[in-house]
C-alpha cells in the first residue's frame, strides 16, 4: 500500500489502529542523533556545549559540516534493512528545538531540522516503518537534566509563558509541514517533563499546543507525557481530542538499583517490575486511551549481556502482556545502550575510549550530589535526599561546563581537522557491530 492511499494510524478506544486493524508499536528511539546526549555519544557536555566547543576549536563552518555529516551518516539504507529484518515497525525521532528556532530571533523558523527528519522519514516510508516525532529539548528546559540541553539545571520552560508560546508555534509549523505524511504516526509534544509544580500551566500548555496543531492537522495522533519524567499524570486533565494518546517511560532501576544486581532473584525482580508497571497502567484506566512506553532500556556490557537480556525481556514481557506499545532506548550510540554501535577500531570509539579515562556520567552524578551535601554541611545544615534532588542538577550544569573545558576541548585540540572530519563515518552500518542477543529477543515479539 503506498503512502498516497494509506490511512493514518489512529486511536480507536484503547488501541492504535491502521485501516481498522489493531497495531502495537514495537521499535526503537533514534536517541543522541538530533539531540546529543553526553554519555551515549561519549563526549562530556550538553548538545549546545559540545557543538560550541567544536566551533571554538574548528570554527563555525567546519563544525556545521561535521554535524551535517554526522546526522546524514548516522542512518542509511543498511540500518533500515536491519530494522525491517528484525520486524521493527516504528522509530521515535527525538530532536532539539534549536534545529527550528533561533533563540535570538524566535519569531522566524529555521528549517534545518526538516532536512534531517525528511531523510529518516523517506527511509521509513520506503521500508514501511512509522516515525514518531518527539521534541526532546525545549527553550529553558522542560526538566532539570542534561538531556534537555539545559544550562541551569532548572525546568524554566514551565516558569515562562513566552517560552511555551514559542514551542506551541513550532508544533503548528511542524504540523503544517507534515500534515499529509501518513508514515509519521504521531507527534510526541515534549519529552519527560519534570519538577512541574503548576497544574494550571501544565494543562494550559497541552490544550494550546493541541489547538495549534489541529488548526492544520486533524489526522496525526498526539502523545501527552506526564510529570516526574513521564511517571506522574495526577496533574493532567483529560482532553476531548479523539486522537490523543498517552506515553510513559519505564526505567524501574532508577527507583530500585538493586534490580540490576545478580544477587536479586529473577522472580523478585519481575515482581518489582510488575508492581511499578501496573501502577503506570492506571494512566489507561484514567484516560481510556492507548498507552505507549516511549522509552525503556539498559546499559549493555559484553561480560553481562545474557543477564541484561533477561532484564530487557522482563520489561518487554510486561508491555506485551498488557497491550502496551514500546520503543527501546535506543537504536545506535557509542556502545552504551544501543543495539548498534561503532566498532572499537573506529575513530569515534578511539576518541571516546580515551575520554572515558577522565570522564563518565555516573561519576558526574555522584560528585554533583556529594558537592551539594558538602556545601550544605559546611555552610548550613545537612539536607534531606528530597532537598538535594533538584539541587544536584544545578550543580551538574557547572560540572558539565568544567568537564567540557578541561576534558573535551583539550582532546579536540590534539586532533587535526583532517582526522576529526572522518569521525562521522564511524556510524555507518559497515563500520558498526550490533548485539545479536537483543536482535534475537526482539524477534521473539515481532515474529511471534
């Protein structure tokens, strides 16, 4: 069936349907592509800090060329042949708002982002794999963490209506452009809101962005995510748009790290997973709409891969048993959470293995918490974990700036432009390996 006569994916009761037939989304995120994430790509800093450092070392023109080639090399036909082979039916495409909005001139849209999204959507259409567009970073940050490209460690997006208005307008602009593209299954409005304190603001934003999109596009599904990194929907009122669905993310080890230890029995781990997962199923009960687990995943290590596949299997089983669509985080990165990764001998991995010796995300997080505790105990009084939680994000933004200056920049300065310009080629399919164990596990669900 061609795109011209194919119907859009729709919400029908508590299911997704195409041409009246139920569909369960099974697939991947294309994370750290149009929004760089430090530990996944192996470079310290936020998306903006990393790119700014490249500019300081190599200049604007060369930096623009580098990241243009990075974005175009990241996925090609071979990747889609692999995705089709293992039965994947959708990709979530996270992107940074800066591909469309110039912070100094927010009223005029840039169209840089369409070049890269179109590149992927054209391949999605060719291989009959749906795309879901997902805004991963917004002005001011929708949560306090690095992956929304925050400078402050504060979710300022929820503090300023002007920032929200910019994003509302952007979604209207995107909807105008893609309104007739049925291989885009949905628009995912904003990734992982967190530390939202004003329910009126939260609901008002979603109402306005829905209205703006529907001025131009009545067909596409729109995903709404909850507070607390998608796990808390208590603030959100139901909406009357028939093509709205709801999304949560499932990382149960964040709350209970012990589930990742060999000491815990599989049965005990499955029970903990089930308890948390079933609490999230209440979202479907509340809104009577279909659910999508837009992210779940794990860091993979060669020596522990079979144990880690058990954990992934236990999470995916919960989705499958409860008719919840799912997208693994993620498809490709520098050998962290992706099923596909550049081989160790590639230039990208050679650089990032070197940087690993002096920097990693887990140490950054531990030091951020320790520094907040040190400041409180030295100058004030000890604070609780609840008080520390939001403050450590702010501390980490300072540490990221220092790590970029003291770690990333010196490593770039040691490398000639000629050497650096070859790095994007590391992500070509022919320069990559993949986890066959995860490939086999996914096929258990897609080819059942």
